[in-house]
C-alpha cells in the first residue's frame, strides 16, 4: 500500500462476560458481570497502551455492549453512537438456554444450524440470511460514514462473525470456526483509493489480554 491510499481502521470488540453466565443471549439483555467489566477494561487498556486512539465509538444497543461503550467514551472524550443495526441475532426459543440444554431439548438442531445457518431457523427467531443482510448494510454504511477514521465497534460474537462473512465473502457455514471469546478484539482495515472499490484486510483477530 502506498501513501496515496487512505484507510479506515475498525477495532471490533466483543462484550465481556454477562450476569446470566453460559447461556445464549441474542435479544435477551443482561448486563455485564464484574468479570465482564474487568475483561473489557483490561482489553481497552492494553490497546490504549499500544497507542491506539479512537475517533468514535459505535455500539450495539444491548446493555452488555452499550453500558461499557458509553462509560469508555466518556472517559476518552469521544462520541458514542448506538446503532440498532449491530444488534445480535434473535435466537428465538433458544434464548436464555445453555448449549447443553438446547442439545437435550432439541436434539440435533444446534449442530444442524451451525452447519447450515441460512436454512430456515429451527429456533423460530431471526432468519440468518436476513441477519447477515442487516449486518452487511450496517457495516458498509459505517465505513462510508466514518471514512478515514479510527473506530471502536462494541458488538456481539455473532455480529463479529457476520461482519467477517460480509467483508471477506465467507460461506456462512464456516463462521462458527472463528473463536470469538468474551472481550475478543479484532481489527479490520479498509483501504480507499479513487475509482476503486474499498479493499479490506483482517489485520488481527482474537488478540486478548485474558
């Protein structure tokens, strides 16, 4: 890349552990646990220590994302913008259940959904194809709106995977091979050049201070 190409940098940060523990939460809206707050603080402190400075913070409206994003933005004196488009997928009747409970109550459904998520959702919540479309639109709107800025995007594991699918044209059935633990940090760089489409690069993934 040469100096004539501008860039937009997006730091994706998954929320930390929440108070409901190891259960599936999409539209369910728990707050972060004390451990979750610590995970997020440690991760952001690590990035700031490396010299990272954000121009704006964008966050899902869910409490496990938005409350920390607003707290951090106030401390760093940057704008915090809540974007409904980056909400997690609705898991329907799986909401609030553990993976083991789903496996026992709905045998075979979880694995089948992981392998072919774009087929009709067995949980009765969001259709995954529609979820991917929403994330695709939200991501590219963000890149166009915040061109040449450094963005902190506080989101969910499913949203991070959907962004990977959108940006890198991945098969949805491969997305769950990405580990996205609590407070997982990834960085995507968008390069901009006149008369050319944006070119995206995954600069890092799952960098963690845990």
